[in-house]
C-alpha cells in the first residue's frame, strides 16, 4: 500500500534544513510520494524511518517463487480481498502429498499418477504443480531416498516436510538446484529450518498455530536472512483456517502489516475424497497460495483445477471462444445456421440449449471481443457489417444449401441492414437462450 | 511486533426467510458476516441443501444422475418420499416441468394433485418452481399457489419482466418468492424493489443471482454474490435477501457431468456448490444425492467454529 505525502512527512526529521534541495520537509515528502525523488537525498533520515519507508514501497504480500525453470510457481503479491475489486493474480499452486512410509512401488505409482494430472480446458493447460514429500516414516534414509526418487522422475516443484532437521538438511541439499519449499514443523524450530533454507537458497514455510506466532516467526526468519516465506497456519477447523487467511491478507493489504504479508499454505484434512475436494476449493477461493492434498484421483482433481482456473480469471477480461463455425449435433446441408457472439458464456449457453433441442445446428460465433450480445451490440462489436463479414469468411455458404441465418432476438433491429449487406435472409430468434429449443424445433 | 488484525463488523444482517410450518420450518439467511467467518459476525442459520425433483419422469437426465433414485422417478410422490426418507432431505424443491410446452404442457388440474400429495407425504417445506415458460407459469403457478395456501412455501421464479402475477399470488396465499436477475447486481436490486413495491415484505424474498456451473462462468456469479453481500452488509436493504442457487440443474447440463461417468459429475456438482457456499449461498438446490450428502457434511464442518466462542 503506497504511503501518502503526509504519511511520509511524519517519518521525516521535520527540520526543513533544505539539505535535500527542497524548501521544506513537507515538499520533499510530497515529491517522495510521487516517486520523483530518492530518499537518499535526505542525509538526516533515521534508520527506522528508512526501513518503514522502504518497506512501504514493497508489495504488501511478498511474491514467493518455488522451483525453477518452466515448472516454477509464483505465489503471493496479491492486491485485493475480492476478485471484483481487480483480480487475483497468482493462481494457487496445487500440490499432492507423497509419504516416504509408502512402499517404493507406491511412491512410484503416486508420482506417475500426479504427473498425469494435466488437462486442457478453454485453450489452457491446467495441471498439478507440486509434490510434497512427507517424512512420515521418521527415517532419514527413507526420506532422502523418496525425495531423490521424486526429483529424478518429475519436473514438478518439490516441498519437503520433515520435523527432523538433519533429514531436512540432507534432503534440501540433495535437491538444492530445484528450489524446494522447506516446511518447518512448528514455530520453535523455524529459526533452525531457516538456516537450512538459507544454505540451499530455498523458500521457507513456517508452521504456526496462531497469527501472533506467525508474525513473530516471519519476523525472526526474515532477520535470519529468509526473504521468501510461506505461512502454514495449523488450525484444526477449515473455517478457522479461512478466518486466519482472511485476517492475514487483510492486515497485509489494509495495514501494510509486513509480518503477515506472505502467501499462505493449506494442507487439506478431510479423508473422504469428495469432502477433501470441497475443502481444497474453499482454500483456493479464500486466499491460499498453495493447497496440498492427499487424494489424486482425476475425477476430483479435474474439477479442482477448473475451480482454480475460474476464480483466477480476470473479471475485466471476458473469456472468449474462438470466432468460427461450431457444429452442434449431426449437421447437414439443411441444418439451421445461427449467429451469436464469442463471449464464452454466451456461446456455452447457446450451445447447451441447441444441444438440448436435439436439432443439429451450425452456431457461428462472431468476433465481438468477448462481449455478450447486448453489450457487443451497444459497443458496435456485433453489427450487421460484422455479422455479414463473419458469414462470408466462415465458409458457411459451402456447408448449407439455404441462405437463412438466425440472429439473437435482442438484436432484431439488425435484420434489415443484415439482409441488405449479407444477402442472407434473417430469422429473428428468441431473446433468451432458454427459448432456443422451442424455436429450433419449429424452424423451417 | 504487535499484531494488527482488521476485523470487519457490518451494520446490517441478511434477512431471515422462513419456509414451511411448525417444527419442520426451515430458516435461511440471517447472517451478519461473510461465509463462515465467525470472528466477525454470526450465521444463525446454517446453509441448507434442497434436493430437486420434477413433477414428471425426467427424459433428459443422464444415467448416473437417475441411478440413485431408481424407479421412484416414475412417480413424483414416491420420488419425493425417497428424498426425505432415504436421503434425509429437510426441504424439497419441486420443478413443475410437465407444464412446459416442450414437456407436455400440462395444466394446473394435472399438477395440483401431485403437488398436494407431495406436500402431504413428504412432510417437509416445499420450494415450487415453474416449468420456465412465462405464459404457462403465469397460468399454472397461481392455481398451485392457491392450492398450497397457508403452507408457507417458496415459489419461483419472478424476473424483471415477469413478476407481477407470481408476486400477487404469493402475497395472497402467504408464500415467499424467488426473485431472479441475470448475473447483474443492479437488476437484482431492481427486481427486489419492484416486488416490494407491490406490498411484498422484503423479508420474504429470496434472491437468485442466476446459477452457472463450474467451468461455465461460475466465477461471475461468485463475484456478483460477493458484491451483493458487501452492499447489503453496509446497509442496502434491497440486497439483504438470502441467496438461492440452482446448482443441480446447471451442473447436470454440462458435458463434463454427463459424459465422464458418475464420479466426475458428482464432483462437478460438489465443486460448484462449495464455491457458491463460499460466496454466500443460503439455499442450494441440488440433484445428485451423493453430491447433496457431501455438501451437507461440508456445511456441518464449515459451521464448526473450532472452539471459538
């Protein structure tokens, strides 16, 4: 959160000594607020004031990078509480737990399952991001061997979860180049694990049971030289956890409270896979930077990844479908032709209703820059000329033996002009998509 | 370093709407905080799931969705009882699909005995939804409303362009009403105002902000609900209505739920429902009993304040 000129003024010496070249401290403060001048111009600034001013210039929630190369994940650096205020920037990383107490074969199976969790949806690839190896065997050798196995068989990011500092140190060293996330087991051991993170140039997750503890520990590990910290708030109830995440985000964004200005990590607790899915989605919606779960069946993971994709859509930038001809059902040269816009929701709604009409139909999406019908019409992105142009370029003339096109009822006003410029006969369809099945069944 | 927490305290809670009579009454709404943030306000009534049944045998439901109901779906009264007895429904949504011209265009004479029998045998509060054809709804719903006079049902759906008939009949017969808007906060408020202007108690309106499935614009609804809630909490009384979402009917239209086996469809419904709960949903109308069971359990877990007083 940027400081105002007056906020900055309060931190300056207020002596009006003019050493900075400005007539007064207030004038200097105003120039600082507008970023027109560097703080270095003031030779008398106190160390505390400098720290406060420099930290105010940092993003309120630290950006944390886990992993390297094309699979690296970046979390944090968020700016709003609600996505409608702007957008959520860095999609939550989705990770899966692998326990070193599993048999070798089971670990291998888990890794290969997790690697397959990759899907394509609305033109984007959505996939799992991370494997968290937990030292549940309490055996150092087993832990190291599991970590090495994971590292050797996948490029996914790695998180290390062990309460044994010796095991952690060796595991971190074994995957040093991979920039793994080191998860400390509790607050009191955070400084010791910070040392391991520091030696291996890795981010550190501090595990705490309250936000007070979090604030103390993030401060302590920062002093130990760890900049990139993740908060792991160990609350039993999911709602308490979300309350904690909400407090942390709000304190960082509204109060610029640095000690809570880090992304948060959530482990799921529910054993039932459907409930675990519900729990994981709640964390994605409510501010988690990383969610680590146990279940890895694709029937659960696919909807989870889609939920993340949905929530991290930019609300100001509508999702678009490719402007082209979509064939719905077994179309023939006598099938109806309907046009609509290329706003994804408009298209999906129309397509769904056409499908339920059971009348095979060509649906042509005009490039309306992703606007819905009425918005596009008002913005002149869905005009007679544009529709005529789309009809011509789409090649639909070669696919059907008639020249009749259905337009949305809301833009019936375009009929005359469209007939004139396109040479197609215009049929005015229903205003709402729900009227489509009935309309198509009676279309001739 | 002393910790600086910012607690949000809101001035206006959401209205509480009661559906049904006596010991079976279901209360929705009443919250004074964003979902499940119990440090900052209360949620006196847990959100609730209403299974959705049709008044006729569904012709378009996928096998994985029909499976759990077996042949009870041939008779809406048995279907309703199954939801209550086997799936533990505390409230039920009946969609009068048969009145729609595409599904038979049945008249009130056909529907009323069915609805009456359901009301009698199910013994839980009812949500009655028209078939979705404005003309047919305006003919059938008033008669059904009258047949259920005094039962304190929740009727829908009123829209900006078609609300008068339903509002007038609900007013006369003592029912609450669902006011729908097309993912638009201004229209949501407008419909609530229009209905209230007819003398309808605003505390008997439930808002439907439009439902969209996971992967089909769920996030638009999510954000509209958050915006509506925040406006209501700081005093906009014409947005202080509980939210109803028709999750089941939207989810089971998608190809992801229909074409990939039961598990994916169920999880698609769970994922959509939980997102709506985290946006402030009070009443979820759902279809698959497994999804409904998971969400009911989820609500129980989410309502657990974890030792916080």
